[in-house]
């Protein structure tokens, strides 16, 4: 289990507990289930609607230009829209926002600050994976945090903060500077340690670190790190 400054369960300004905005994209689906609680809000982003159907998850909102849906699922979206028009948003094909970014903006409008993204990496188009990583940065700039969740990987960002890991965590942890440089990078209780180091985007010094059965942590004092957790 990992913890950072944006806990999975957060509190809004009134002190009430909020859930997670779960966004299901149109990328490769690698999970067998998506845990959804009553306080969570599920958005199917374009082809993510087909994934929701496959996993038996009913979205609270279906959003996109639907260019990645097959004809059968398009008919189902239209039928869903007929019964619940407020739960379907049809976007233009030509637009600045990707469907994923549009879904994030909808979640932010509803006050969510924690986002879990499924089927947002891999697939046939590397460009979409990179775009979704940039979308994580958009969340950071708007006071929220997000994670790309796959069956064996979790991808998230750290910006001027610390993340801690449970001693039971296993696998590999890789860090990359998302900007020119990240300063004050400290890694504790892992196979390879750093102390107030500078990590640049021209030297992958942070790749393939390993957990060693201790409660580890990563701190970045100034800058943004792309973090990839690969579980065994």
C-alpha cells in the first residue's frame, strides 16, 4: 500500500468524505475487475464503455466522440442516452481535449481530487499513453492526483511531496523526471538509495529500483517525478 498527500479517500471543504473519480479509457484492459464503492463516480471515456460492459460496471457518465466504439456499443450508448440523457455527453471529433482529459475535467467539476484511470496505457498507440501521463500532470496543476492502474503496474506523479510504501510491497519502482530536472530527490529503505539528488530527464538513474521488505519512501522537494510501480 502506498500513501501520499492525496489519500485515496479524501475530504472536501465541508469535511465530508469523498470517493474516487474512476475513469475507464479505451486502451488495453488488463484488469479483471474494477472496485467501485457507493461514494465513487465512474466515467466511461469513449471506448471505455465497452470495457465497463465487459466488467459489469455501470458508469455514472458516458462521455466521448465514440470513434473507438463498435456499432453495437454505439447503439447501446444511444439507448442509454434515450433513457438518461443527462448521463451521456457526446463530444465533437475535432477538439483540443482528449476524451480522457474531458472526463477528468468533468470529475474536477464535481469536486473530486482523487482519480483512478483504467485502460489508459499500453494498447496500440503509445501517443495515447503519453497523453494520459500528461493528463496526470493536468490533475496535479489543478490540486488533484491521479493514478494509471493496470494489472501489474501503477503509474502516478509526485510533485514537491513524499510517497511512502508498505514494507510488504514487492517489485520494482522506477522514477523519471517529468521536467528538465527534479531536485532534492531522496529514496529511503530501498535497494538503491538517493539523498537530496538531482534527477534529470537526460539520464534514467531512477529506473528499476527494488523493494527490500522495509517501509520505503520517495521525496522530491522541487520538481515532478513520473513514478512507475511494477508489482511481481
